[in-house]
């Protein structure tokens, strides 16, 4: 807390007594932190005409509330807000802001789902439904929510796949960062900062006090419509964590969040050889002595460059001795990449991975949305109804997650990432970079074959001394399976970076 003038001490004590203990949303889903952060200074928190809000149009008290749909205390806070609006009517307005919590990355997808529903005039229908069903924000479940509230479902799913409503989510997160917010829920009542869940009695005490201040303003000539702006005139610009007590609390929470975050990944060592599992979908002969494994993102421009300029040249140069296998690593910065990967995997279930893979990199493919994926499936002669069903299955999700986890254990931190018989090459390099390694591998293969090794066994023989899975750069880490495949810290060089 900042040091208050002596005349304010009794007010601070009274307010703290009224507020009571709060439970802030935690870094981990199964634990809760208890904290009280009340500061009688007002902070500038801008509101706009287009904000999603419940309550009065010209309120005496405006609460701006940051929350995450995956955060249980946030859900309880919104239940309280609904009751408070019923109690105070036109005197209270509650404004929604999208927030995120470490460990709850799938909450970002839920926030975009709410904004996408808002684009069809049903933000609050989706908002309340997401808090009623907080355990699963997977794509199939969000589709069911959209159907339940009567949305144009194809449009809704396309909006999710393209990340059309990522911008307002990011805008809210940036405003939260500028204010120094960390744990959620976090609210500002006429600019007064309140952290964590607070019961109705505590809110009533604070709101009643603010209404009294607002009515005094109106007695002095301030119009009702200008009350919030008048409060903001005495508010300060800055962060809620710029005093010693708040900094201490922030440091504690940052440490807890850091403990919950995945450890930094170690990158692969280009001097080593890693035993990358083979057998993924790809191109080239199954008995090729050299296998090039490529981690890709269908929205990554560097992956497109590799697809059009490098890989075709290698396949042409080594038609009998090189196999290219594709692994998926959709990056968080590319909202539609995960869905595109699912579509390619789904096409592979009908034996059409190669053709579908080519179409996803084609210039005339169209937007990376589900309707496009279905159209491409139809153009390639797939069983479209089966494609639609398979796209949603856990088997496809598991296949994608397995690729993402493999990339993390190996330490691949950008796309494209290549392994030539287990030897790492990061980013787009010239074809000569690859031919040098491939020629070395083929020279070793020729020696093995001369010594009697059968062609079908050459690749295994070349990989005999490769580092196994227990020796991968990040084998020692507890790498959590992502609910939405996303990328860890960016790598240097020409790889597309998150």
C-alpha cells in the first residue's frame, strides 16, 4: 500500500474490514491463493462505447472486470456481478475484459469464442454458457455451445479457425499488462483496484460508498452521464504494482507462476544424431536409407518457402534414396495452423495426406477455415462426411499432440525444423546445406551395403548410434501436453518464430 495521510487511516481500515479475504485465481488449476489488494488511489481505466457490459447506460459506478473462463474465482465473480446488477439497476455497470491465467492457455480460445459469438450479437449467451461449462474448451465443445445458442455455426467456426477475434483478446491483455495486473479476477470500481473474488457483502459496501460519492458530484453540477469521466479526472495513470507492498505480492505470484510454467527448452545439438521415430506420413520410398523429418506449420511463410524451393529439389535429386516425413508443430502466433494440421492428419486417415498437404500450401487454397478444409477434401475425392467426423475425433487430436510433444522433447523451437537421419537443421537453409549431409549419409550407407547390409536395413544401421528418447535435449523435463498446440520461446535464425 502507499502511505495514506493520517486523516485517511480510519477510512482504509474500514474499507479493508468491509472487503474481507479474497481468493485470487492461481497459477495452477488445483490451488488457490488468498490475497487482499485494495488501494484507495484511483487508476485510469478507459471504457469504450463498444465494450460488452451489463447494467445501466449512465451508471454511478462502473466496474471493469478482467476474467478468464477457465478461472473458477472469475466465474464466481461474474455470478456476483449479475446479482449486483439486479440489486443496483441503472446505478451499476459491469464491463467485460478478457484476461488469461498461467496454466489456463485454453481460456484464450474460450475468450475468442465469446467475442466470435458477440460478432453475431450473442456475446452474453456464450459468456454465461462458458462459465457454466468451464472444464472443456475444445473445438467440438465450442461448436456444441454455438449450436445451443443458435449461432451461424459455420461462420462461428471459421472465425475461430482464422483467429478473427484474437485482436480484442490481445488488446485486453495489453491493457492488463499496462496496469500491472497478474492474478485474476481483477477489477476496478470507478478506478479503485480490487483483486480476486469478493462476496456480495463486500461489493455492496464498496459500491454504496462510490454511489454516495457520485451523488455528491451530481449535487455539485456534474451530469450523470459524466460521472465516470469525473472520477477519471482524479485518477492516476500507471500500474497497480508500483508500491512496495504490491511489488512484494507481485513477486510472490510471479515466482508461483514461474514454478507452474514449463521449463525453458534446450535446443537440439546439430553435432548429435537423434533417434527420431519414423513412419509418419510423407513422401519417398519406405526403404530409403536417408529420412528427412520436417516439423511444419501451415501458416509459416518459411515452411512455404521450404515446401516450394528446398524439399522438391531434394526429392528430385534423391528420388530413390530420400524419404521426407512430415511432423506438425502449429505455432501460437498462427491461429489457424492447428486446425490445418488436424485437416491434413484427417485426410491421411483416407490415404490422401500427400495431396492434402500440397493443397494446404497452394496459393489458391483459400482461408484456413473449416469450410475450406471441407471443400479441399471434396476436391480431392475424400469421403466428406467421414472427413467431417474424423476431424473432431480424439485420435486426430492425439496424433497432433504427439507431434507437438516430440518437438518439445527434442527442443524444436520454431518452424520449419529438420532432422536428416537425426541430424538437426534449423530453419530454411540452402539445398546445398542438406545435400552435404545427405551425401555423407549415403556414403556411409554405401559402405554398409558393401559390407552386406540389406537396403531395407540401411537406415536402421545408420541410426544405430543415435541418441534415444531418454537422451533427447528435454527428456528430463515434465513437458505437459498442450490443450492447444503452441510454441515455446522463439529460436534464432530463419525459422518462423512464435
